[in-house]
């Protein structure tokens, strides 16, 4: 059998700088955990990190650790350890992989960053249920394990029109975090410092949007698979100057590609929108699969989840409440479908891939007829692939490959 020829995806030069600042971030957390010279907060990835940073906390994001467990293909080995504690194999595999990793005393951080032996022990846990209820239960487990405060924000779900009442409710919950956080941090809340952090988060967000929006060019200078990696600073370093500086550098590189008409996928023929979670343990394989088919998966709902255009330093609590409540994931289907239709038009998309992630129903939008409704309205065909974000026992590589190749043939016939 002849070996399948691989078409390389164009590499991003700025990746080296991203690795450097991410390394600094993890080592700073590790040093603080050892010396206890700074307080450490754990926060959900779309949670009030700005408040925590303004109060002097270093911030660790367990969901980022969960994604690392998935990308390194370690997650599947750890999930059973959490199942043995009573956590169902049907719930979030970020949760079960992360808790299993902790129980086993093993972390991918050790391999990536020599000298780091474990995730940093927290002083406080802060969640926002705007993604799912799982984060609350996830953090509650660590609250019991470490015997530390676990506090959070409960966001409305299934929201159609986002109203002032929604913002007011979430803003009040954010303000209520201040007193318990002051007790843990040992310092008083400084509104000016929060405004400074929110300014940086807004700048980071605006730059990240510009980065992702470069994919609207033909050919696209970036892929969805690039986005899942380069979103790292937008998740764990928003509210810092490092993230702002990094996205300025990345944007400049991509804009140069646009000027030179340099494609991320050579001879780009088809443009695909990815709806749902990545399959973290198959990022490279999926990227290669589509690249070999001259197809660029170039935009997604997922990577856009860290665009917070509502942030306003002059009204930090209400603007954060707005930003964290307007998220795609908390919206009703009608609002979600309008959002996706706008994205399909903006990115000049030929087809949609829906990832039905077994353990992530909140990020799987293909179970109640949405693909069929959108195809009827837009004429853009779609494919649903079954899998999971972390649990590779739920992923069939052969089935995915066969279905994707057939889908691209369908697009070829249509074209």
C-alpha cells in the first residue's frame, strides 16, 4: 500500500512567543504554590478572572488543564479514577479527566514544563455556570478536598433576548464576590485596578477577534486548529499586557499573510465552519485529514467564545455581566441559529461540521434539529461527527475519516 502523501499546514511563526509567555505563566503559578508568596485562585474559563486579577490573585484555569489532558491523550487513562469516585462517564470529560489526574498525582504540566510536579494548590475556587452546571460540581469537589471557599455566579441559560434584568442579576452576583475574596486575599478591593484589568481584557478580546476574523479572507491565513492552540493567552492571560502584546504580534503576521495571499491550507478549495468542541486528542490528525483534502476548517463558535466586546472599564461589573451573559452557549436556539448564519456568511463557508461530543451536551448543538433547520434556510450542507472532547474511547478515527471524505466529495459535486 502506498503511503498517503501529507500536505503540510502553514506554521505560524508567533507560536514560539506564545510558548514563552505560557511557560512564564505556568512557572509563576508553580513558584507561588511553593512559596505561598501570592494567593492563587482557580477560575472557570469564562469566569470573572478580571475580578480575581484585580485583587492580586494568580489565576489557574482547570478547563485549560482539562484541554491539556485531552491534547496529550492522557485524559482517557484518568477518567476511570473519577468514575470510581462516583462521577458518571456521561458527564464532562474535562471534569473527570482533571479530577482523575489529581487523584493519580500526574499532570501533563510536568512533561511540558520541567520542575512542575502538580497543578498549583488554590486558596479559593470561583466559578461561573454560564457554560454548564458541571463546573459548579467540579469546583465543589476541590472545595471539599482542599477545605477552602468555593464561590460562584449562576448565569441564566436558554436566554433569547438578553435584557437589563439579566445583566443586573449577574452584576450583583459579581459584586457579592468581593467581600469573600477580600477575606482570602487580605487586601481591599480597588475599583481603579479592576478598570485597568478590564481595559486590558477588552484590548485582548478585540485583538483576538481581529485574529479570528482574518479567516474571512480568501484564502484564509489561519485554521480552526491554529485557533484552538493560539487561544491559550485569551483564556489564561486575559487581563494582562502579555496577552495584548502577543495578539498584536500574531495579528501582524496574519495580516502580512493576507497581503501576500498566503494560505494556511495550500490550494484551499473548500471552507468549513466547525460547530462544537474540538476533539483535543485528534487536533493534529483532523487538521491533516482536512488539509489533505484541500479543505480549511477556518472558523468556529468555540474559539469565538473568548471574544468579549461588551467589556467597558467605565462600567466594569455591568459590562462583565453583559459579556459573560451574551455568550453563545447560554442562548436559546433561535439566537444561536442567527449567530451561526451570520458566521457562515461572514466567513464564506461551504459546509458545516457539527461535533456531537458525548460528554458535552451544552456544546453539542446538533441534537435537536438545528443542522437540518440551518441547511434548509442557508442551503449550506452539514456533517455531524460523533466523538468527545477528551474521552478517546468515544472516538472512531476510521468512521470520522470515511464520513469527512464523503462529505467533501458531496461539496465537490455541489461545486
